[in-house]
């Protein structure tokens, strides 16, 4: 996976850290089953579930760049909630016998804390883990202190992982903002140097020729003078065309989104665009936002059955949220095949740049697309 931006580096580190945390728990699980429960078929089955689910979870996170939604949810349900009961059914009726399956709940809690963006969802997952683990320990006759210590470990794992992820994400966003600012300053210096060079060239060519003609030192009808004027007129045209091209390629978030809006308007769509607290983001993220807005507006043109769309951009401190809304015919997002349409062309672009996209639509209710960077 690419680790070019600060956010991508933060994501890569959290995938690695939680993966190592899970690996340490799996080592304990393997040793416990081999040494003490080798005759329990259900213990071996539970270990196989834990290993295969972990490979799925971290394998997809490694290949995609982040956890996504379904792999962490499957991990929480199978490894975090159901595994202790499976091991207990296999004959592990003492606290020490079931401890290895309980231990894996800590790494499931840590993954959930960083994989799910909404705090309410994380709190619900941790509460489910606490409830199921308390219920799993209770039939073994474990002391209250043992149960409390284990539940504290589950909560602590989630809290620490969430704090680490918040800090790394914040530092990554600050790094990206500083990089974007440095690149913008360097680009401005380059443009200034180019303007100075053009000013000198204009002084030595066009201005000198016009001054000579105006003062009478040069005959405007003379063939050499006319030829020189033609060359300098071509030079001026190139300067004008280059300036227009530079304006069309205006760098940054505003330029990328505005190009998308103008592109849709050129095809007949009326777009009401509002900008509030627009923040600059790294070039790849700005390009992804612009491309995603372009495809969202193209979708309005192709499918919404309306000639109007609304684009709202908000942000601050290196964070941008763009919403594209139409009041068209809408659709059922569940009916769109995986890998096609908005899910692929918009969602994939945002995920690859470290952002996220949500599509909210229903037949007859229009469509709302929210683009966020960072995720």
C-alpha cells in the first residue's frame, strides 16, 4: 500500500500495531490449545476461526490500506463475542482454560476502536464485548477480581488504540497541511520567477519595438519591423494561452472542486455551489475530491432526472467535507452491484486518497453524497 501522505503513514502504522497486538494473542492461544486442550475439537475449531478471521482482517487492511467496515465487524462477532462460548462448549470450564479465548477480545476491541469512525459505534462494540465476556467467564466460577481485570483490559485496549489513532491522524493531517503549504509556496516562487522572466522578455522585445515605433525611430511599414512585430505578437499569444491554462489548472481544493462544477455546468446542469471555511489538502486528496465531485455530478446528469444539483463545501484545520445533493428520482444503493457506479467511481477514489464517501438515497427521495477527507 502507498504511504505517501501523513494520513496514509498513520493508517499503515495502526494496521501494523494492531496486527502485532493480535499476533501476540494468537501465540498465546496456540500454546494454550497445544499444551492443554489438544483433545478438544471445539478448541481447535475456535483457534482455526481466530487465525482465519485474523488473516482476513489484516490481509484486507494491508491490501486496501485500511480496515473497512465488514472485516472488523466479522472479527468482533466471531473472535470477540462468540469464541469464548465455543471454547467453553468444548470442555474449557475453568477460568485458566478459557483465558486464551478471552484474551483475543482485547485485540478485537483495539481494532474496532480504530476501524469504526463514529465514537457511538465504538462504544457499542466495546459494550457488547464487555457483556459477552462477563457472561462467558461467569459459568467458570472465576473470581470477580479476575473478571473485572479482564473487562478493564478490553476497555483499556479500545481507549488506548483510539487515543493513538486520534493522535497519529492529527499529526498526519498537520504533516499533509505543512507539505501542501510548502509545495504551494514553492509553486508561488516558481510562478513569480516566471513572471519576472516574462516581464524582462516583454521589456526587451514588445515594449522596445512599440517605443521605437512611437518615437519615430522605426518605420512600422518596413518589412523587418513588420516581421519583428509578428514574432512578438505570437509570443504574446503564447503568454495569454499559458496564463489561461494555468488558471484552468488552479491548484488546491477550491480549484479541483470548481473545475468539477464548471464541467457539469457546461453540460447543462445548474449547480448551486456554496463554500464555507474551505481548507487546503494535499494535491492527491484535492484531485480525488475533484474527480469524485465530477462523477457525482455526472451521475445527476445521467440518472437523477433533474437539472439542478447542490454542492456544499465545509472544512477547517486540514479537513474537508463536500456534499452533493439532488432532488431527483433517487435509487436503492443496495441494488447497485459491488464494484460499479458510485460505489466504485466515487467511493474507491476517496478511499485510495485516505478519505471516505457515503451515499444516501432512496427511490423518489433524491440522492445525497458526502465526501470526507481525511476519513
